[in-house]
C-alpha cells in the first residue's frame, strides 16, 4: 500500500512538472483536479490523537498543533502515534484559561511564538535541558506564572517573550540573545541574574518592571539600547562594570524614580549617561559606588561647610553640571544648597545689616563671573541659564547672574524676586519697607564692580541701560526659584534719593547735612534712602557716598 501511494505521488509530481513546463497555466487547476487527488500533493494535514492534533514532520517525527483537552496539568507526550514529538506549533496554548502546569519533553528545541500567550492560569512550566529558543510572546500575559527555570541550553529569548507575565525572579545562565521588550511590564519582577555571555541589553528590555530593585550588568555587555530600564520605579541600585563599546542610547534609566546608587568603575560611563540623558527623572540619585557623591571640607551643617564632589567623578559632574541642575538630582540639590549656604556664610555675617548683605553678595557675583559671549552675542547654551551657572563656571549671561543672586539673597534672609523682560533678567529686593532693583549683570560688566544698577527705582532702572523698559516677576524654567508676589510692587525710589524727588543731586547731600545738623527731620523712608553706605546709621560718610 505504501509503495502504491508513493508511486502515485511520483506520477503526480512528474505530470505537474510536465504541465508547468509546457506553459499550460490557465487551466492547470482543473487538470490537476481530474488527474491527481488533492490530498496526494497538499501539505500534511493535522491528525487528531487523544487531546492533541499533530502533523507529521518526518517519517518518525511530529509537531503538535493544537491542544484540545480540558486538564489543568498537562504533560506533553514524548511521542504520539508512533512519532517523536520534536516541535510545538505556533500559539499551542494561546489564550488557554484552564492550563496551570505544562511539562515539555526532551527533544523539543523551541518554545514557539505565542505558545502560552494569554494563558492566564499558567503557573509552572517544566523546560527540558536541550531547549535552545523561547519565541516571541511565548509567555506574554501569563499573569500567574511566578517562576520559571531557564536551562543552560537556552541561548535565545525573542521579542516580548515574557512581557506582562507574572514572573517574580529569573536567572538566565546562558542566554546571550534577546529581542526587544522581552521582560517589559513584568510588574512583579524583583530579581534578575543575567548571563556572563550576554553582549547587548535590548530596546525597552525591562521597561516598566516596577518591582525590580537592583541589577548587575555583566562585563560582557558591550551595547545598551534605549529605554532598557525606563519606568523601573523601584530600581535603587545598578552596577555597570564595563564601559560599553557602543554608546548608551537615550533614556536607559528614564523615570527610575527610586534610583539612588550607581556602581561604576569608569567615570566615562557616568559621562555617557549624562550626555545621553539616560538618568532623566532619577531625582533620588545621590551615590556612586555606595558612597555619597557630595562630601564636605568641614562639618556638613556648619555655615562654612564647603561641599565637594567625589574626586574620581568631580570632572565629569562639573562638565555636565547643566544636566545635573536641570534634572535636580538629589546629590546636586544638596550640592547647590550647600554651595549657596557656604557662599553666604563666607561673605556675610550676623553683624551686617541687610543692606550690607545685599551689597556683599551683589559684589561677589559681579566678581565671580564675566559675561559670556559667543561670536559677539550672548551665549545661548544651557550652561548660562541654570541656577548653578555662577557657581560652576567663570562666565554666564544675565539669566545666570539673576538666578544665582536670587538664591544667595534668599539664603541671607533678603526678600528677593527674579525679574525678566523680553531680553533680560535681574532682581528686585526688599530693604526696609521699600522695593529696589538690583542688576548684578550690568554692574559686573566693567573691570571693577559699579553700582549704576544697584538699589534703583523703576524710573532709574529704565534709564540705566536697555532691557529694562518693562518686566515681570518670573519663575524661570527648571529653576528652584518659585517666589511670586502680586500685585507687582512699585520701586518708587533709588538709594540716595533722600528728598525723594526722583533724582539724586547735591540737594540730597544737603538734606543729609541738614539732618545731621538737626535742622530737619526725616521720614522713615527718607532715613532708609539716606543710609547710602548701608551700615544702618546716617552720618557724613553717607553724604560722601552719594554719587550723582
């Protein structure tokens, strides 16, 4: 019988070839149907056997194509109807809501695509040694699958294989090839052990694994794709021992809001993470190699405690300070708060009046930095437009001047506001019961600090230089400056305008002299304006200090 069937198949094949070769295409279907029965030339049809449907893949081998049973505990047979089971078909248990446990026999090399996709009752799978590949979406959505043992023989896990599954831990002893999204959205995954042969972390590999707490990236990894750990909100510690030969991609640790510590041996790794903005929204980041990034030259909470970065990483952090400032990492917030406190503590003291403190800190900013130009125009780079620009570099623009001075004066107990116009920024301060303009940017332009924009009225600041025609109290983007005041107060007078006539002249000198001679009395506002040297008292030195 077998010999007869084979003979028919051979005859059919020869006839088919003859028809094609002769160019008879228009009616070959009808000719075939008359000469050869259809089932003698079609692919092997599925055969039912017990709870299974299968296809013969060879004389003695078979592929299971469908599970028809109702059992929760399934042992896939090693052989079926005299054929060794070598393959499992696409989506064999897909969307099966009853199967709880499956044992796969030796000899099967691949768990196919979508094999257990959506099998929400699946709890355990016994994978035999010898299996090589776990296919795309093989366990996707298997929400009750908590643990799975991956044998040494498995080297490849494809796209989305465990995405949205319920696994809590996984060890991958020999797997070196992964598809994208392979463990994404495994909300219960807490522990992962990667093999020492893996070379690449793929796109969004662990995205939104919100229970993952730590990860060690092996030395073998030479490439890290984008968004690998994005949204791993419980991730606290990461170890990266080797600088990847292929650059990090963007957002590797984006939205890892609990990330505190990076264990890295090479500062170049941190440099790349900064450059690629791979640490976006990692606000708690404050340790490198389990040590705080910021330390102090004296007691941490002393007014004169100067903050410093870990020596090995100081250069990299300073090089990328604008990124650290914008991201407001915990370590950088600590550093900036401390350097502001240190600067105020070393340039002012408790015996100073508020006016003297304003002057001292205004002068410090003017002396610390020069104006930053690029090709004769204001430097537009982020370095000049963050809160720490004055503290971290030698040049900045008006925005940097104003931000730094606002932080310093606020730390010194001076009510201060950041003002902005369409093309400029400066400060407004409250001294006594009056408000004044202070523009350290313009005052710091010359080789020596001047006071042409210091404690000025609205009218006088408009006359001083361009950029002051109008203004508003502002909260600059990505800033720690969130101070508002409404309505906008008027700055009615300039310091030295003792007779409050809107201009500073010899008449103001005479007013001070007459006051000292007790020929006249002064209102509280006039006394405030008469204390030109800001020492808290009115004497002839104030008259001498008036510049007009």
